[in-house]
């Protein structure tokens, strides 16, 4: 019994060595760019959805949606941010306001404001993300930017649409940011931890076999 107890303790310690999940890892950020206002001659209903297309090479879990706050000086209006499948199905959305959580950007042009969302699983494939921009909001959109993404996400270019909906039209240029999202990043156990788990399991099996013989 003492031997079995020791193996159980070893197993618990091994699992304790697994690196925990990390929430709020930015899927896309930008390092520079210019800020421009939305055109004042928008057709009814007077706003657009501006954002970008992307693809995922492996499954990722989205846990937050964000909006870039130019010069970190507060938003003039709230902005709806949506995440769509490539077929235009809305997967999740959130409203970003001045009380949303600030998240640092690699760009000196401002910061992100974030809202948590219920976890959404994105399988490998193509997706769209966009944020609502009103013609009189005075909130700038970042364009001509250099972007960085996590390894699982590939930036596919700027997109826009009229009203709040999937931004499917190709906007050209260097980006509409606008929106981004964060992912729940789960790190695997280190090889040493995996080896300890294996040893503990093997020990448990051996102990059980020994007790069965006696």
C-alpha cells in the first residue's frame, strides 16, 4: 500500500508540472500604421464594418474581442466587433466601450480595449472579423500597418461591408484595425513532466499486478 501511495503522489506532482492555460494572447497586433477617419459620405444606415480576413492552421479557442483605441484617448462611440465564418455566419460578438479592459499593443499609436466572450472554437479554415464604424464617431481606423500574428493565424487582407455584417468586400491597402481577438493558449507539459507521468502510471500498474499475484 505504501508503494502505491508513493506512485500516486508522483503522479499528482507530475500533473502539477503542466504549464497552465494562458488567456488573452493577441491573435493579431500591429507595429505601426496611419490613422484615418471613416468617409463622411456613407450611404444609409451610415456606418460600415471594417476588418480583415484570416485563416487558422490549427484549432484555436477565441476568448475575447478587441478594438484599437487610437492614441489611447478614449472612444467617441462604442463599437460592435463581430467574428464570422467565411460563409458569413456570426460566431460571436461584443460591444467595446471606454470601460472595456485595456490591453497593451506593440504599436505606440494606442492600445486595445477588450471584452471577454464565451469561448468559441475555430477549426482550421477561413474567417472574418470586423468592427462597426459610424461616420460621425471620430474614432480612427488604423491602415497601412505592419501586422504580427500568432503562428496559428494567417492574415489574409482588409475587408469591409455596409452596416454591421460580415466584411466580405476586399478593401485593399494594408489593413483595417479596427478589431482583433484573443485566444486561449494552452501550453503542453514539458518532456520531463510527461516522463514523470509515464513512470507514475507504470508504477501503479506494476503495483496492482504484484498485489494480484499475492
